């Protein structure tokens, strides 16, 4: 749950830092809104292939890789000063965040009894 919470907090930070990013990068607000949409596009891109990753990779190493990738992308994004590069990084942040969220949810639902999964999932 803490891993899932960290990924969800990161999604919130993508939206909450828009005004800061406008001032820091000197970009238009529409560009930063587009960066948020790029993040969501990265999440949507990775969802269909997650079920295959769940079968072929070990849980601990896969989650550790995604968390380290997210940290590295956040550090790169922190030092970024180019809007085009920022959009590119945000897409990959969406992929890394989507990996963590979907894989965390799959782990949670795989550990619950089947009658409780239907209730909780809704």
C-alpha cells in the first residue's frame, strides 16, 4: 500500500506543481498542461502490457527498478530547463508511474480472496 501511495502522490504532484513549472521554465500554462497530459498518455500506454510483465518478472526486482527509474526521472526533471525535453521526460515518468501503480494493484488483488476482489475493485 505504501508503494501504491507513493505512486499516487507522484500523480498529485504532477498536477499541483503546474504554476511552479510555468514560472521555472518560463513556459505557457498550456505547455505545462500538455506535460500533464503526456504523463497520463504514458500511463495509458503501459497499462495493456502490464499483465505480461506481471507473469515474466519477479515482483521485488520489478518494483525496485520502477521506483529507481521514477527517482532518476524526477531528478532529471528537476534539473531540466528545456520545455521540449520536459515533455519527453514527463511521458517516461508516466510510464514509470503507471508501471508502479498497475503492478501494485495487481499485487494487492492477487493476494485477496476472489469474493473480496469484486467488492474492493468496484
